[in-house]
C-alpha cells in the first residue's frame, strides 16, 4: 500500500504539470493570434461627436492625422513621429531635473513659478538639443510680410507638427505650441492651448487646482510669457463680438483643439485648390467650433468656388459634387455659411464688416534674419538668461 501511494501522487503531479504547460501554450497561442490594438484614424476624427463623446486622444496624434494626404506630408509616418516625441520626453525630464537647482537658487528670476521654469526648460531643450527652429524661408521669401497672401498654408509642414518631427525640423507659431503641449502632457504638465486674434496659437499652463495660470510662447529659441490683456490687443485688437464668436483667449477644450487642426488642414487644401477635401475639413471644424464666423466664411467661399462662382440654390444643398452627407450639424453649417456670405454680398447694414482673410501666421516671435533677436516685436521675445551655461 505504501508503494502505491507515491505512484498515485506522481501520476497526479505529472498530470498537473502537463495541464499547466498545455494551458499556458494555448493561452500564449491565443495571445499571439489576438488582433493588434487598433490605431486611431482620420476617419475617427471626422466621426467624433462632442455631444456624446469625450475627446481624450493624444494631441500629437490627432494633429498628425490631420496632416495625412496634404502637400508636404507625402512621407508622413505617424507612428515614427509619435515615437520621436516619446524618445524626446525622457531627455527633457533629465535636463529639467538636472537644472532644477537653478530655480530653487533664484526663484524670482522665474516669477517664483516652478511651472514657468519647467516650460522654459522644455522649450530650450527642444530648440537646442533636438534642433528644431523657425522656418526662416517664410521670412526671407516675403511670405510673412504679405498679409494678403495665404501662401503660408501651402506646405503642411509649416502648420502641423510633422515638420518639426522630421529631418526638416522647422515650424511656426502653428506648430511649436502643439509640440510643446504634447511633450508637456507626457511629462504630466497641465499644458493647454489658447488662441488670440489673427489665429496665433500659444500655450497656457493651467493647474488643476486653479491656483496657477500663465501663458507661454516659444518658437524654438527664446521664450515669452505675456498676459491675456496683451493677447487681447495683439496682433490686433479683438472686438467683443470676435472674442465671443472665435473664443479668443479662452482655453481650448480637446474638441476645440481638434477643430483648430481641421481648420489648418482646410486652409492648406484651399491654398492647394483641393476644394472638395477643404469643404470636408472646414465642415467638421465648424461642427467642433459652431460659433466661429471665420470658419463659416471660408466654408462659404469654398462652396462658391466648387459651384464655379454661382452659389448653390437652397434646393441644391446635398446634391453638389462636394456636398456630401455629413449629418444634420454639417448641413446646418453649410446653410449658415451660405446665409453669411449672402449678407456680405448684399452689404447688409446690420452686418457690414468685411470678410476676414484666412489668418496668416502673425507670430511676433519670428527670428530676425539679420540676427540679434526677433522681429517685428522689438525685443518682445525674452531669451533664457542661463542658456549659455546649460552645460554646467
């Protein structure tokens, strides 16, 4: 009997081991066959409904998706760009931590704000170590000085962040704030975006407890932190009506950030005479920012061009070659654009203001091609006072 017991114990143990190994191999096999995680697509952005969904997507990813298919994005690799950002984040953290003693040694130099110091370091590392900078070709070619031209939007690398993440490594005020926000959020910083008149985008640090809030601007080299009152009057004074309709100086919600990126996509497509696609981008931008008159204006202009100078009659809505089925909200946007354009044409005395142009980049932080600071702000940009000594 004693010899039988060890035998049965051995059998039970053997069966258990075999079962464990087989179940583990089946589990691993099932895991291998499991479909990879589905990535976000541009179609998902167009299908987003702010009334029923929360926009919790990565700001960098939605910006890059809005660049897909645009001139200047022919070789865009979204995954590679996102990986680049992820690789930059640890170095930004390392350099910030390495120099944090500078803040504690002299906090007054940074307005007694560790958050401002961290944003300054973030911008400086991106500019100096990652090599990103302003696209000076826009300055030297005269594009920036031509306020009536929309050539600024011709190349998507100037308006969406893939230009900063590729070997090109150039950008504008449309791209630097978004990249800074993307890196900052990965570091846990409460960085949001805001917009001033003329379409200038800047960063805003807004602590969750509401105790600290400041604006931050950088174009790769140097930085600035101006008040809301400054942006209320720059690059031009915004009217009360504009403040209300365009949401100037208001912290953008994630859905509104997406709306801004779709606007930029639409402007690029307009500049490249791809009207059907521009129509789609601007309709969806307006869905996310329904009060924006600027978006309506340019949607109306695109629709007029699509119909070869003759704006569609009411019965033609939904039948035009580009008036696709976007849903009730999109169709309403088209109708509002038509009414607004007609009022402008008729010089309605109740609405006499001229049609606003597509905003050119109005950044005061354009580097001076002759060297020695930035233009045209005359010393508006502040340069990091310890930049020359960061290696120490």
